[in-house]
C-alpha cells in the first residue's frame, strides 16, 4: 500500500510542478489549468469516474484500487476542463 500512495503522490506532485513551471513562463496560465475545480462539467465527469472505478477498485484491490480510482477521477476532471485549454 505504501508504494501505491507514494506513486500517486509523485503523479500529483509532477502535475503541480508542471503547472508551477507553466505559471512562471506565462503568468495566469496555472490558474487557468486549475480552473476545473470550479467547472461543474469537469467535476461531474471526475465524480462519475471515481464512483464507477471506485466500486470496481474496492472489490478487486481494496484500498489501493480506491486510491487509483481517485487519481483517475482527478485526472479525468483535469482533462475535461474546457476553461484551461489553449484555443
């Protein structure tokens, strides 16, 4: 379980670091990347994915499966964000 928590933390840290570097290059861009936290569509997509994958993950892998489901939901919400995309 510790390895799974560490790997998920590394993925999230890489996402935060890449956002910080992007913010340094273009001010205001990091805020646009994290706008999915205020986007209802993105949050709904992430929540539905966490719910579905969380059920399967809990049955198949226990706490580790649930942790991966949460990461997948977070990344799905991040990818679904329409406000932070380049146009």
